[in-house]
C-alpha cells in the first residue's frame, strides 16, 4: 500500500504542540500531510477510520534487553520486536549485555545485520562504556559511534566503579556526540565493597544502597565535559533530589520504569511472589517520590527495562521483569487516569524525549518525518495475560492486572505491523 489515510483521530504531538483532531496522510513511508479534512482518492490508498482514537508519534522504549546473541532462550530480536509492536512501540533501544557483549564495532555490525533480518520495529543499540563492561578500559567510542545504529553508551547492570574511568568515558562520548546512560546500581558482578573511597568517589554503603551516590558522583564527573548524561532507571527519592537541581540545561536527564513508579518492595504478584529486579523495588515513600518526579518533570522518560528471563532462571533468582506489552496500558491506567500525568506528558516521556535524548528519528508527526505512528484507544479495557505475550518470557509483575487504555495499531515506516492486538506482517 503506497498511501494510508488516518481519518479523524485526535493527534497529540508534544514536540510540535499539536493537540487536535486531524487527518494524517502517509505516503511512501513518510508523513505527508496533516489537516482537519483530507479528501483524496489515490491509487493504492487504505483509509483507516480513527474517530475516538488518539494518534501519537511512535512510542520509543529506550531500555530493552533483546538477549540476542547469546541468550536466545529468553528473547530474540524477532520475538522482542513482535512484543514491542504489540505494546505500541515503533522504536526500541537495546542494552549491550548480550553474549558476547556489544563492545566492538563487529558486535554492533552483527546486531544491525540481525535487526535487518528479523526486526519488525526500528531497533537501535547502546554499546558498552568499558570493554566487557568490566569497568577497566574504555571501548573504542569513536569507531562504535561511526555506526548509525549505535546511539549511546552504557555498561548496563555494572556501574562504572572508578571515577577516573567514568570521567574519561564522558569526555570520549561527548567528543562523539553520544549520551552516556549509566546504571547506578550495584551489580552482583562487581561489588563496591572492595573499592577504596579515593577511587570510587564516595564511601560505599550496603549492597544496592549506592544508587544515589553514583548519581551524585556522575553529576560531578560530567561537569565541563559537554556530555549528555541520561540516568537509567532511577528508583530512589534521594537520586531524584540530586538530579532535580540539574534540570536547567537539558543535558542531565533520567528515566523511570513503570514498576519503580508503581510498585513498592512489599508488592506481591498474582502468584503471591515478590518482584526480583535491579534496582530492587523500594519503599512506599520512594514510589511516591518517583511519581512526584514524573509529574514535576524531573523524570524525563518512561522506559520498561524489558528484561526477559526463562522460568528456570527466575527460579534461580535472576533479576528482571518484562514490560514491552504492558507499559502503555499500565501508564494510562495508573498514571494518566489518576491525573498524575496527562496523556500529552506520557507521549512526551515515551516518544518526544527519548527521540531528543538519543538523537534518533521519531518523536514527531511533522510532514517529512518517517511515518512511525502509534494509535491508542483510551477506552479499551483488557486484562494482562502474560501467557499470551509475543515475548518468549513471562516474568511480568503486572500479569492479571485489569487495564483501560491500549495501543490498537502500530505503524512502522508507513506499514501497519500490529492491528487490534494482532501482528499483521
Ligand atoms: O533487573 C534487571 N535485569 N535490571 C537490569 O538493569 C538488567 C536486567 C537484565 O539484564 O536482566
């Protein structure tokens, strides 16, 4: 189909201050016109009636683990991108903790080849800050940055322990115009316990209690480098307290997951189980502070941290939860409906802002842009059923939740990939 006419939907595009009912014409994979009443008879044109639905720039999830290569029993590029399309995401950014990790140009090229073969949505990747995410030597950021699918640097579950290494990484990333997106968690792989204070920049406390110290240290490290510092999955009030005064210039941003925004450490899922995830679920007070940070604008981005694991690995204690197919519904039901944020804010934090921070195409419905579009039905009532997910994994704390609001169509580069809850490509 060469043309598609989206009729009568309510367009919300915060980047261009659009919030009105409009038709949208898509031609040759691009947005070609937006106007209240487009009446055209074109050859090879599909017309879609969207009255009562919302038309928003394609949603972007900037924190996703697709596990390929190396852990294909948990997820693959194919199943992960089907899962993204089901959740209304036209674009995702992968974490580099695959096996081997994405720390060389060969690994980035391999990832990009797999995406061309099996990806159903737009897929970009982060690469490691340090070789093997071991925190010792920097990756070749210049070479890695030369690849168009590389958008940021992160050592994923491993914070860069040494202050001096972190500083140099921020300088290098800035020289290549890429953001650094650190995890400020303590991981099992690297324990802060044995690292002297002079090297780390702060006094280590207990395991998983150092998030805010890393935030504080990294804010200090980034000063004067010109690098964009985007903190992955913040979870503590204290972390947001350090970030809030830094918001002015727009070069220090942060994200939160739906689970850290909604669930506290006492939450038990439909099977009565506690949620095992990094960062761990926090106190009730922290959850309230995260919500405040979201509505005050301290939290710029909502990202799922989709982290698939097999049941066997979960039983062995693997941390992580999946979220591509639930994030939008959970955000609308639990954050938009109770007026913690508006739908416009949700679109800003799930499309506009990630596009800006990671400098990727998207986050806008202006004519000329790639036609990445998500259609939302705010009235659609549904119950999360993890067994029916397109993802290979089932580790979802929202299983069984009753939600109201869902993506009913996902359009990637002008092609419908998901329609009414079914993959159609
Ligand atoms: O719980 C988590 N699991 N948090 C992360 O940040 C990484 C992820 C994983 O890779 O499983």
